C-alpha cells in the first residue's frame, strides 16, 4: 500500500466514524464497525469512542501510522442516514464504489435534509405526546392537551435548530413553558392531570433511550462511554424536572391553584391503539427511510404486546425482558432479511419499553414525596426494568446472532 492510498483510506475511516457518531450510533457498535471496515481496507484500526470525543489510531506498517483525536457533540438519532451509510460501506467493500466516490457520498448523506419536512415532523411531535398520554391510561382531556403541548415543543425545537443560544437551553426552557401552559389550561379545564400532561408534553426529551444505551455500553464493558452517556442522561433529566417544577410554580402564581376533577379513564382499545400511533410518529422523529418504516412500526408493536402478555403472568418488570428479547430477535432477523442495520428496527422497538417516564416519576416521588398515577415503589421497579431490558437484548443476540455490527 503506497502512502497516497493509505491517506485516502484513513480519510474515509475517520469521516465514516464521525458520520456514524453524528447519526447516533452507540460507542460499542461504532468501535466494532470501524474495526471491521478498517480490516476490510487492509488497515489495523484501534478506536476509543465516547459521546464527546473520538480517538483513531490507524496503521499499516511501522512507516504508515496515523493518530487522530476529535472533539464532537453527542449525536442525534438519524436512522435513515445510518441505513444509507451502511449501504455505502457495503458498496465500497464489494468494489461497487471507489474510495473517492464513497467520500463524496458520505458528504451527500451527512447534508441530506429530513425526508419528512417540518409539517410532518410537527404532527409527529403532537402525535407522540398524545399517544404517550394514551399509553398512561389517563383521559381524553389529557390526550388532547398533551398533543397540543407536543406541537408547542416542536415550535421550540424548530427555532432551536436556527439559534445556538436557544439550543443550549432548549430542554429546561421547553419544560418551563409546557408547565406554565399546562397550569393555564387547568384553569379553564379542571379535568386535566397537570403532572401527566407536562410529562407527556416533554416526553420526547426524557432520556430513557439514552439511559438504556448507556447501560448497554456498560454491559459491553465500554466503561468510559457508558458512564459518560448515563451521566449526560441524568443531567438532562434533572434539567427537565427543574424546568417542570419551576414552570408549575410560576403557573400557580399566575393562574392560582386549581381543583382537579377526575374524568372517565380511557377505554382499553385506546391504550392499545396508542402503540402504532407512537411508533409511526417515531419513524418521522428518528428520520427513518419510508421503506424501513413498516418494520419499525411493527417492532414497536412486537415490543409492547410481548411485554404486556409476559407481564400478565410474570409481572410487569420481568415482562420487559421478554419484550426486549422478542424485539431483539425480530431486529436481528430484519437485518438478515433486509441486509440493513438491526438498529433501525431495534431502537424503534426499544423506545416503547424504556422506563424514561418512570425515571421522571421516580425522581418526582423522591423529591416531593408525591406519586403520579398511583405508581408506588417506583425506584426498585425502574432498576429491574433497566436490567430486564439489557438482559433481553443480550439473550436476543445469543438466540439470533446479528448480521453485522450496526
């Protein structure tokens, strides 16, 4: 391998790593994938990935060695770009593309806008907030107003994409505005459960998936990245909770304390119908490709109903294990059938199971001593759910080995 060829290959590996990190790939999967790609290109690669730093050590022989250290921002999930990048690597390894063509294609993928546009994304934010309220089994009042607050949250997200100052304080600011608005709504509609409506409105920010990925990284013994991801998720949870409490204090000062009148609960069919609605909204929010969307929606349905059926006989916490096992097996089969990353289906299924909302509720119980939706003993339950999730995913990979590293 001459020096020019080595330089071109290392440029591709570094750009590939940064792109996959930007698209939300967990560290243990990213490190393994980069090692596989490096080996296929005839280069020895050693990598250390965390949510905010990337270290590359690439060498071919004693005369050709290169170290690269980059400071990066934590990535956001972009399943469509992840799938396109995986296809690109396959084309490069099979000889269908040259290295220069692959480098140009990586730039195209990284700069490709969301395929759904602002209007569909707005509807997805509203639908996800309303569907989450439905999953909580509250009332139609809560569902409607949660959806309206979800639209408000997207307005802030849309503006934050164009304002660096707003982006830095997006999550607590959203929680504050949602809480004040919820208190104002309760002044005119006393049938809404204010804490539940606030939680549903900001559910898109609650870091349940980040906590799960952090624990998965720890289980894979990627200790630095796992610890960093969990601490980042905890800080985000604290910011959201502070924003919610601060907003409620301001809202009560403006509108006064309201008396809550308990409405009729949702029927069972409404709770079940929330799962495909939420899964469809996540397809848009996670920017999955249209051709992959049915698989992602079905992953959410499999995860929820597997966990629910197992929970009837074994308890809710252990039921999560079977939900994670089922969606993990399904995702690995999807990857084999479609020759696509298992993460596309897996993450859309797992997000239905992650106890992010229970973590928020547990924090509320710990600080204020209040329970939401009569959920007591939430702390031990959260721990058991997280462990069940990770164990289910590990056993799924034993039952059906994954096709690739992504």
